[in-house]
């Protein structure tokens, strides 16, 4: 068996992760026990949530142990197997790690996938993966959209946000997106079909609040929140009565102490709510979500963008794009 | 007609209200137009929400115009009437102002009340008024309690909080209250029947988080939030999966720039929600709420405490007790 390159977490990041928090090492490929199988990882999903797994406290997942490879969703091919149902050559998807080869076992979360069912196998990490399911269930189940609603999406050029904006349009809503920079904003309206785009760069809370009011002249009925900070606070100032905020992420806070949401009083004024959402609550319904997303994609109603960077040796740089906002669409790392 | 003493808002408070933001003046009693009636105010309710009405932005109510008397719920007796259904001598309750006499009209929010139905007429400003209805509908409709749930109440010695704790016990929940100082904490457990009381004074966020964890060893299923700041943030760190936070008030932020809620990420981890509540949404069901509250009070299951200060000339001092936390129970000002 070939050697296994592994991208290890060597030190818990203090704020923004730095290169030396990680180390790319080469280790022997592990031996298999009965019931286990070895996956040759081809693609890994790079997600903001991984930042939280690097902290000592953990969040909805236990922290990544120091010295372990960085946990990530990957897709790959079974290279060797001592587990029933996972034959050599089978494509699989699951929560593995940034490494050439991952050990898994039957009865875990690793599932067989069929590349012939999708345009690109990487779609299993975007539209048919956690990202797509987060957009689907988060938007439909947590935000409860009604036709004619105005939907504000923050982090709108991101993997989840760009899908949510398109789902809003599919469901007859007005979609307003917030993103960083003129290129991303142009993409929101031109590529993803948002009705309006707001560039948050160079805007303070007051200017953002005003920009949202202009883009959403009838107020905001729901927010799909990925960012937090002044972007959330500006959104809260534009809520309609009974508005729903689906809280999917707070990327502005992952590498710094949170500024804090200062306009919660608007929830009282508007009898509005903020509800946290996590895609793992919907695992049993992923089939339903994937079928619908696939239908819309096939009908040309859903544009999916993936940025595939190459090489495990570039894992750090690619991961950090998520926080710099320099990725274009779903961030994926090609490992092999 | 006698003269009318009126407690006017002369300047919008900058942070904590100071005495000179107000002025007690004496004006002639107004003449009545057709359809109007004049109320001799006997008691006024002093509530934290009044602070928001003094700001230029307003909240769920328009701001009090400068030079107008401070808006307040009052109960009083019709002194003179040119309106059908409001005869001289009738007791009424409504949103009036801190003044001896208020002008009102039929078809507004002023309603006849019957003092013979309640132990004390002031109960219309506490258990049967906005305070009681906020506790009743906020707890039952917004927090959706289930038997065995652990309920965390902040501002627990306050007018609303003390009722919510008792409602929690009536509904088979474990009630944990947070209040300021050992006397108030003793009152929570001894008088209102809370299972545990936490004194927030001298505790930072970490100590508060720990104290809540100790008082709620099975975690917190719902928070009835009146305070905000580090008290809310400490509560968020103790939520159970699917917990509900009913946001009733944020008194820690009314006189200062908000610190901001910094632990919103816990809503994602726990798939929890924060929902703003305002009692005016339930006006049509006040009869139902008052009947239930009356039943429980008559059965000795609800202890109601009122602090009645005397004299319109003391309006400022009495109002400021709400923020100093030196009131004992529902703060009421006796005007006549």
C-alpha cells in the first residue's frame, strides 16, 4: 500500500488559523480490522464549520483531537475492504478527514454513492451534500417561506447562500443578497437570479441598514443568516412583523471574539424569531431533499458553482479562502 | 374643575434618565369635546418599556412627544363624560399618562373595570393587567412549556418574572430564577416557590454560566428573558436541544448601548430559538388569561406583590427604582 499523506491539526488556532497550526505528514497506510474498509479520498469539502471543530470546546461535534487529521466530508473510492456492502471500487461519501486514505467501518456514517446519477461526482459535496441539504431544509423548514415574501440572504455568494437565493426565487419570493465586493454582487443578480445585491464592504451598520431598506422596500420577512455581526444587526432593523431568522452560521465570528447581536430588541418590536439550524437534524430526509434539488438543477433552475482547488498540500490556503471570501462557490479540495 | 398636575417629558434621556429630563407642571383641566371623557387617575403602572417610549426612535409604540406627559397605563374614575358608556363614577383602565386627569374617548383602548371583582383595584395593573398577561401568554404561548421542563427566569424578582416562576411551578416545571442580591433571591424561593435562585451580583459571565449549570443540572429547556447582556449569554450556554427563549425584555440595555448577545452560536448547536413577545398581540384573549390568573390567585397558587409608591411628585424616583432594582414587585404609583 502507498503512504498516506495526512493534514494534521497540531495546535488549536488562536483566532485566525495560521499555517503552523497544521502539519502535512506522511504515515503508513493503516491495516484493516474485520468490518473496516479503506477509502482513497478524491475530494474533500472545506466548510466554515470545520473552524469550530478545531477549538477545544467543540460545538455540535467533539473537537478534533490534536495530532489527528482535520475532519472533513470527503468522497472517495473503496481501496480495500473487510466490510460487507463496501466492495473495492465502490464510491462512498462520509465524514472522514483531510488525508489520502481514511479508515471507515460499516454501520457508520459512510454511505455508498453513485456518480452516474449526477453531472459531476463533486456535486455530492455541494448540491447533494450538506451544503445543498442545509439550503433546502434550512430555507423550507426553518424559515417557512410564503410566496411574495422578501428573503434576505447573508453570505449570499457562498455555497449555501447562493442556493438559498435560488430556492427563494423558485418559491416565488423576492431574494436580496448581501456579499463582499462588486464581482460577487454582480454574480448574485446575473448568475443566481437574486432580485437585488448589497455589497457590505465599506459599509457600517447604519449604511447597511439603509441599503437593506432600499433593496427590500416592503421589509424583510425572513433572513437566512450565515454571517452575524453588523450584517445580522442591520438585517434585524429591517424585519417585518412575525419575521423568521434562520441562523445557519456566524462566519464573521469564527476567528474573533463575537461583537454580539445588539439589536435583539427588534425581535420584541416585531415579534420575530431567530432559530438555529443544523443539517444533521434532517439526515433521514436527505433523499427527499436531494430529489427535489436534482429536479430543479435538471430544469436549469439551480445553478451550482464549485471551486475545486488541487492538492492536499494546499489545504491550508484553500480553507482560509472561506474566511477571506475569495472562493467562488462551494470550496472543494481535490486530493486525488 | 381642579388643576391638572402633569409629569412631562421635557428632554429625551441620554442613557439613564435624569431628573431634569422631566418636569412636573400644573395646567388647567381640559374641556371635553363630544365623545370624550375625563379620567381622574388613581394609580399608574411604572414599567421598563416606558423607557423606550422616551427615545426618539420609538419601539412598538410611537415616541412620547416632547412636552407631553409620560405615557403610562393607569386606572382611575370617570370624572366627567360626554361619551356613551362611560358615566361619571365608572372605574376605567387604559393607556393614559402620568397626570392627575387624562382625557380619553369612547372607541379607544380605555375599558371599564369592576373593582368588586378583584381583591385590590391595583391588581388591574399587576396580575390582571399587562404584567399578568405578559407572564401568562408569554410563558404559555411563546415558551410552550412541558411538564418536567426546566425554566430559567431572568429578572425573576420583577413583576413579570415572579409570576412566570409561579406559572412554571403550576405547570409542573422546575423554576430557576436569577435576581440581584440575597434578599431578592430568598424571596424567589421562599415567597414565589422557585426551586433555585441565583444572585447575579458579583458574577461574571463564566460564574453565571456555572451557577446556572448547577441550578439546572438537566439543562435549561426554556428561558423567559427580561434582562439581556451577560445574563442572557450565560443562559444560552446552558440550553438543551430544541430549547425556547421567550424574549420579553432587555432591561440591562435600556439605558446603555447594548453589549450584544455573543453566544448566538449556541442556537445552532442546540437548534434553539429566541422569539420576541409583546402582550398587545393577545389583547383579544385577555379575558381568558385574567380568568385563569384569577383562579390560581384565588387558590393561593399565585402570590402577587405590588409596591405602591405615593404621589405624582415622586414619579421620577419611583420609575428609576425599576432600573436600580430596588422595587419589590410590581411598581405602581398612587396618584390620588
